[in-house]
C-alpha cells in the first residue's frame, strides 16, 4: 500500500498543473451547484413549510428524487444539455436541492407554535416572524441540510468527468480505463479529503448553532 501511495504521489508530481486545474474546476462546479441549491431550496423549503396542503406532497416528491442515482441524473440531462460543465452543474444542483429543501422544511415546521404566538402578540408581521423567530430557530436544521448536500455534491462531482464536466473525476476515469490504481488515487484521495473537510466544518457549525439555541432557551 505504501508503494502504491508513493507511486500515486510521483504521478501527482509529474502532473501538478493538470491536477490543480482539475481541483479548481471541481471546487468551482461543487460550490456553484451548492450555492444554487441553497438559493432554490431555502425559499422552497420555507414556502412548503407554510403551505400545509401541499407541503407534505412536495416533501415526498423531493424525498423520492433523492433516491435517483447520481450517474443516472447526469445521463438524463446530457441528451438535452449536451456535454461539458453546464449539464454537470444542472445535474449536481438537482441532487443538492432536496436535502436543503427537506431540512429547511423540517426546521421551520419544528419551530414551537408558542414562539410564533408570542411574536404575533408583540405585533410582529409574518415577515418579521420568519426572519426573527423561525429562521434563527431552524438554522441548525438548515445547516444540516447544507452539510448533507455539500458532501453529496463534492462526491458526485467526480461523475461529471463522464460527460466532459472535468474535475478530479478525470483522474478516476482515466485510471479506471487504464487499470492504473495510482492515477485513480490522485483523484479519489483529494475528493475524499474535500468531502471530509465539508462534513467536519459544517458539522461543527451545526453543533455550535444547536448548542447556542439550547443555551438561549
């Protein structure tokens, strides 16, 4: 194993420019997909949480979408958007929206009704209740959804290489095609580390927010 890692390191040294270009592209497409998913999933989650008649139906639909394999989503958008970064970005966004939306829905729905009633008694409008009461209390749950989405997007972005989307997946696909494990490791190890960093940092943030709410109550 040590020899294999040494060989992978030597391959990395010989291909640093390609590696850093792929890493930059991987981070860009992952960050963009995550940002778009938050911009779409957060308001949708808030809306479904306040619309009891369609909220559960929408959550069931998006929960079912989470069961779709990442590679299947990539190949489903490819006939319509072609190959390259755009279809990969669309597919990754579709994968990331459900966990953000579901976590936002759960967080807002879990806000104690007494807190809302107290806010109304103080004369707050619906918008003020949302921003000053519901979202602060739901924030740990929302961050948990972003945490799940971030890990999924970083890992699934490796599959973008199958449709010309670039990223660190190009080393994995090239190594697989050549039956060369050292090339695969050059792509797989950084992706695993990036996913772990996202998990740990957002998990820490979620715990801090949750402990802050516990202290406040």
